[in-house]
C-alpha cells in the first residue's frame, strides 16, 4: 500500500516551525546585543565578503540597489529548504535531526564573529540561542509525530496491520505547533520593536540636527547647467534618487548624540576625538560635487551630483599635525573606518592637495540621509567612492599603502583609483524609435577635479561632431551636453566621447570595472522611422 504523505508533510512543517523559532529568538537576542549580529545579516555580510568580485559586479549590474534584498531572500530560501530537509530527516532520526539544527547556530555564530565590526563573543549569542531553542522545539514536535502503536481496525482488533499503524499524537502536535508559531511570531515582533527603538533614537537625533549656514557657501548653479532636453538626468540628483552601492545589508542607524570620530596614526602629532557637535561648530563649506562608483559600467547609472556641506578634511588633518608625503609627511594612506567595519584607503596627497575633500554632514540642504552615511561621511572629488567615500565614518587612521590593504584592495581592486573621463547618452534610450528629422541627443559627461572641455557625438561610422556643452558649475561636477541630430530613416548607432581639461580624450578601449573602473565609449542603437 502507498505510504501516507501526511507524516512527511508534518515533519517538513515541524522543520519550518523550528526554523521560524530560531530566527525569531535570534532577532530578539540580537536586539539586546546589536542588530548586525543577527544570523541573516551576519551570514549575508560574510557571504558578501567572500563573494568573488565578478559575481558582485554581476549582482550590482543585474539587481542594482536591490542586490542586498536579493541576497537576503536567497539566504532565507536556503534556510527554508534546510529546515524542511531536517524536519523530514528527524522523523527517522529524531535526536540527530534535532542536533542538526545546531548547525544553524554554528554557521550564524561563525559568520557574526568573522565580521570586521564584530564586538566579541556576544555577537555569537543570537545564532546560538536561536539554534538551541529550535533544536528543542523540533525534538518535541517530532516526538508528537512518532508512532505509538497500531490503530484498531473496524472489527476492534488492535493486532498486526502495519499499514494501519498511524498512532501519532494529533492533538498534542496541533497544540504544540500552534503555540510555537504564536510564540515565535510574538518573539519576532518584540525583537523588531526593541531594535526599532534604537533606530527611532537615531532618527530623532537626525531630526534635531540644524545645519549651520556654511562659512563658504557654494556658488549658485549656473542657469545654463541644465540642458532643456527631456529625459536628461537633473543636474542636481535628488537624495532619493542618488545611487547607493555598499556592503551593508542593514543600513546603520547611528545616533548623532553619541557618535565619535577618532583621528590617529602615523604622523599624527595631536590625535583627536570629535563629536558631531564639534564638527558643526567648525567652519563649514558647501560644494557641488559629483560622485561615481567604481562598479559603474560604461553608460551606467552609478553616478550622481549633490550639494554637500561639511568640514574640510585637509584642515582637520593639518591641525592634527599631518603633512602630505610631498611635504615630508610620514603617511601616504588615510584609512577610514565605518561603524559597520568597512575600511577605505585614500591617498593622503590627494586629500590634502587643495581639493574640497570633506567630512560631509549635509546633502542637498538637509542632514545626510541614513542611506548616505548619517551622521558623517567622506566626500573626495576626483576619486572613485571605494577609495574615498566612507559612509558612517567613525575612525581615521594615517598609515601607508605598504603597511595596510583596505577592504576592496584585498579583493583585487586597485589601491589608487582616480576617476576616468567618461560620458553617457541619456536620450534617446537604447532601441528607441524616433521619427526622422531633428532628434536631440543629450546626456552627461564627467572627469571630476579635471573638468570637461569637449563632448563629441558620432553617428554610425561618420565623423565626430562637436556637441553643445551646458554651462559648467565647477570642475568637480558633471557637465551636461546636447547635439541636434538630423536623423534619417533606418537603424543607427550613436556614440559619445568626452575630452577633459588636461586634453585627455575618452578612450575607446573597452575594459571592465575591475581593478580601477570601466573604460570605453557609450553607444546606443536606435531605429529612425
């Protein structure tokens, strides 16, 4: 006779309930330790750290800013599958199956302790406690499913038909499963509420921030900086649209009232520790600066322009006794550390060469959004973000490139990465079908801290035609451009190239993003009707 699928299904359900309990209890414990110690976040962070660079680039390219959500969903899917398999396995091997749940705790604890921002053994507690509770729950749930003897047949005989032996504790299983589900849900909600209270404190500290008027305000954006062409990116990128590429699965919510920044290391004769109010009391400057991510492919979206307000980093370093290498300084690398353990190495020479390298506290007229580094982040024009733009910064150490490799350098990215001269066609979009006649081709070009002097457009294999440049705000911002194309019917390829103020023409040599940023010329294919 066919074996009933009921018990295997209930075994799988038992595994799922145990997994649910593990996550709920872990979240509650993590609320008392720190949210980043939770198993999903810890395992996800460890996965990011160990993921090969090409895979990371693929994820960013295909999922964009949703790459972290996809990773977390993948981890949860793997946990669901693991829980189902353990639950079915435990039907035959009850103790071994229950003990197998402890593997969940081992993996989560190891991941939490391996994170660069780990605060010690307490980070292992969420995963360990959650796994122990889940193991005990699975053991007792499976106990309710164990056969207790044959079921009497219609004649009242309790003898020998093994196919009718299904005497498991139905009522006990239902009661225990229902109670476990309810308790897990309540525990999870409590954990989220406790974690949320810390986030609310951080949010309140941000809401209380009043940015002082800058001592050195930014010049007004020239009226002609924005071309009057539909679908071209706005000159100033709104905060909600500004790209975000980082490794933080959970955005750090830092309370500005308790935040501190330490500056120390080689060549620092006067180490300091500053609070947020200390920075606000200093002379603040306001500048328009375009940032670019090294993961941005040719024509990609990971570039944006914002108005930043902050403290000149060079002035602060000079007060600490720091000198650039060109003036006899002992350190050639500035290592910035984030509250989530990220390390970013910047050339001291570039930070102190007169450019507006900032410890930024504001973005587009408001305190930094949490996603962009509140309360304080670094902004350095002319350098890719992975060697300059540390968010949620809490530590600056002066050292040398020979003595220390920062996070991304250990993963095969270049130690130093000045931004390359690039341009992008915003309109027409790829595979657009404009009508013959006048078609506006337009977009943006950038070469931060060098500036853009010329943009040219080519149709198919024809000659390069000079585009019209919009007004320049500064050499640290992108520059918009437009070209009035007399389009003829048929398929065409439009290509753009830029020339920066040093005379360097954007190369046609196509390279990937590793190790120091993509190169090549952006092109789009359209069909004119």
